[in-house]
């Protein structure tokens, strides 16, 4: 930013306060004396620090919903255990040590069964799996809870420069010798062709224009080990790259052109000139603001002729205006021939006049090509993308339209000065109708984020500079650039883009949704098993009234250690594997979930209760039939134990889908298949190894019984899924 001492008599944004030097800025060239008007927290940089301090640490949507669910389950569990203990004592009809011990043992089994004790461990592991996946996609998560938050994101507020754009100024159009040209290739690589835009036959003639922009230039571009290294002002670099695309390099031109004098750029003159000597004499090559050079020009080079007509000037002005309307930064170039004395000793004001204009370059920081597709994908996923930039209104609107953030060329853009005059209530009413903000301050960004959050939106905010840090801290998930981002920004962020690409955010959202879906599947599977365990134990206590076969009435359907085994081995291990599941095909077509919505919403509770009830009834039925057929207590409990184990191992394949198990390939998650095999085999082994027989109370069964307890438990899952598949019953 070029600074000056001119008084500004109107209220302008920070970016337009050209007579102020802000703490934290770097002086790149020039010298001056300043008057200190603020220190510490009263500086603009200090205000950013204060804004960050005001932001507390927020819980993620998942943390909130799990916290509520945990409290609910604890209350239910406590109630069930208490009622079971009281009912058991009353039913026993005696208050002996044996009866109390038996009832207490059943109560403990119920407590273990009703509380999903593997939940914290599995959640952490599943979130860690998600974080590892995201890191492979160049997204580094700093807190595990942020993995899930990304999945519920409904708004992504993004800075423009370097995130949506390449942060590499590029000449995309230019006007030279009376002709219009388009330029291919974006960024600082000298790859791209130049195309003449013309009706009819015209010869390409831009030699004088190219000579101007290359010689009147202090920048250079080099490729070092495959990486492009630039030196100098970004605008000058863009001109150097354009010259290279046209086959003009400064080193080649300097063989026949000697720069004998340089008139550096100044904010008062708004131009830069070099004086060159060659075989034809002395020439002044100049570049600068189009309006300034127009005032000092005596003619315009059209073809090989200097045209001094008003028509040629009007055409030149129209080109400049058209480029400005397209949000291109314009830079005019001109030249003149001088004698030796003026070249060597002429005053600047005498040298820089009576120019011949050769053309004008249209420069822009181009959008990243891959961003367009990412924004389209995010829109398909019902996620709004908002551009918040310190750049000018026209530039912001043009880039937003080009990327598809807005659908109309004249879309509404709110400027910082507009936000300054808006109350929070007014901004609240407008914030969901605006997708582009320009010339904003750090406080404005923070206000925008907070008003979106007041609409119950989950907001992600991206940025790379210190001025972005407060908004990143305020957002539900802050996203920082890993390459160009400042350390303050990275420290404030939850997600760091290791490649600085906006597309990584889109991939991270996809990962977040996948992880949330996997967590939801895990919760459904876990709670279904818990319902089955509790129901089997309660049914045994309430209905198993007298001695049947060799089993006493007070014998629990499952021992406490059997329930613990189910929870920690045959339930938890396959559940871990659900974290590796890939997403269902239409995941990015769904709306972001409501952050206040329970993880068990959308008929999940009904599926848990229906499947849990059927599974629990089957476990009790297995226990009852075993007792009626003469099996002893340990054998009957073992039948119930294996019926529950294999019932949940069949059910875990159904839990992989929000629809039915018939919609997913059972071998699509090899880790899950391996975990199911491990849990199934190990559960079988604890019934035949003597050590576990004595510790867990299991017993060996006959081969026909083993076959029954392995395959019969598959029927409820297959039948219920089949009914849902055919009749499309949502609550099923």
C-alpha cells in the first residue's frame, strides 16, 4: 500500500486509510516520519488481540449431543437397576444373603448392560481414524471434535486472496497497438498462449508493448528445482511473465538496449520510467495509472501509426473501463523518443510527458480452477459459501461470480463501511441474503460469523493473516492456511490446510460427514445391543418365575462378565471397524444436519428399540428353550450369551447403512469383516476353554446347538431389513 500525508475527510475502511501506518506493517521501501496516535490494545493490531481474548472455547455439536445422551442413559440405567433390585428382592420372597447376592449380581449385570461403556473409547478411536484420513488429504485437524463439526458445517466463510485465488497476479487480457488480446495460463509459470481477438484479418503487432513492459520492470522470475521463485512487485512479476509468454525476456532485450537511467515509481506521479539507449537512439519507457498516462499522452500507437484522433482516445478509455468492470487491475504503458541531453539530464516532469501510448494490461489474481468444482459440490451439499475479503467491491463480485459463489453479475456486495453503519439486528436480518463482503475489517468478519451463528448455522471460517484470527476463533471451525498462514492464524484454527487449497475444505467436509455417519452407525449398533442385553435380563427376572429343567428361577439370563465381554469384545471391536467405512454414495447430496438435533434423530431411536427388542427377546427365548430342554444354568446362559454375540455380529452389517444392509456390500469394509470373524471365533473359544468356563461361567455346547446359536440370530436382521427394503418403512 502506498502511504501519503493527504487528509481524509470521510469515514473509510482501514484498507483505504492511506495516511495511516499500522503497527505490525512492514515498510518495503521509502522513508518518512510518523506521529504515534495509538499504542498497545488501542492499535488495530491490539484490537485483534482483544477480539481473540473475548472468544471462549466452544463445545462441538457432537460433544453437546453425546453429553445430553449420556445424562439420559445414566438416568434410565439408574432407574432400571434400582427397580430391578427392588423387584428381585420382592419376587424372591426372602431376604437371605443368597437371594440378596443373586439379585445384586443381576443388578450389576443390568448396569453393565444398560451403559455403553465402550462409547468414549470408540468415539475417540473413530474420530482419530477420521483425523488420519483427513491428514492424508492435506487437512490437519488440531482437535478431534472438529472432525465431526466439519460434517455439520452449513456455511463456509472464506477469504479471497490465496484461498479462492492463486495469490499470483496474472495478465489475462491486454490492448496493444489498437488490438485486443486474451492470454492463456494462470499464475507465475510462463506457460500459455496469446490470442488475438479480432473480426477479419489482422496481424499480431505488440512488439513495442512487450518491449515496454519488460524493460520498465524491476522483477524477475526463476525456476529453482521445479519451483517458481519470483522477485519483485507482484504486478511487475505478472508483466514479466506476460513478456515471457510472448517470447520477450529482459536479458535478451538488454543485449541491444542499455538502461542508462531509472525514474522510480512514486505515489505522487503514479508511474515508473526507464531511459534506454539502443542503436536507434534514446527512448523513455513508462508504465503507470491509465488516467495519468492519458493526460500526458500526445497520441496512441495504432498498428505502426501514431493516432492523435479523439476516436482512438475514446477507444483506449473504453478498453480501460471494460477491464475495470471485469475487476481487472489496469496498467498503461507508453514510450517516447528523446535526445541525449534530455535522456541524461532532463527533469522528470519534462521527460514524462508527450508520450505515445502503446497499450494497457488487465491484471487479476485469478481464481483457482479447482475451486469452481469444489464450490459446486458444496452447493450440492446445501452448504453456503461466502466470500469475505479486504479487496475492492468490483474485484470481489467478479471473482465470486466467476467461481459460482453468486449467480448474478450484479449480486449484492456489502462493504465494510455498510457494516459499520449496520446494527447487529440489521446485520442479522441481512446476513443470510449476502454471499460477498468487501473492504472488511477483522471486527466485521467476526460480526458476520456471529450473526450467522445466531441463525443456528454451523460456520467454518478460513484465513491466513493476523486479521483473520478473531473470526477463526469465533467460528465453529477455524480453517488456516498451512503454507502462507501466519502462526497466529494457525494457533487460532481447528483445521490447517497443508496445501492452502480450498478443495481440501470440501474434502474435509466430506470426511466430516462420513465420520459422523459412522459414529451414528456405531451409536445405533451399540445402543441396539444394550437394549437387547437389558431386555434379556429383565425378561429373565420377570418371566422366569420357577425352576425350569436344571435352572433356578433366580439365575440371570447373562452373567455380569458375559455382558462385559459383549460390551468390550464382541461389540466394541467391530464398532471400531465402522470408523473405516466409506460414505454412502449420496452423502454430499444431503443437507447439513441441525447441530441441535440428537444423534439418534430421524427414526434412529425407533430402529434401536425395534431391533433391540427383537434381539433381546431372541436371547431370552434361547435361554428359556435351553432350560426347557434340560441344559443346566451355565449351558443355558452360554446359549443366551452366544445368541446375543452372534445376533449383534449379524446386526453390525445392518448398522452400516441408514437404509438396509442390502444396500451395502458386506465385504466393502474388510476391517469390519476381520473384526467380526475375530469376535465370533474368540466368543466361541471362551465357551470351550476351561479357564473361561470357570471365570465367566460359560460351558461347552454340542455342535447342533452351536450351529443354531450362530445362524438363527441372523434371522431378525435379515427379516427386518427385508421388510424395510420392500415396504420402505422409515421407523423400521
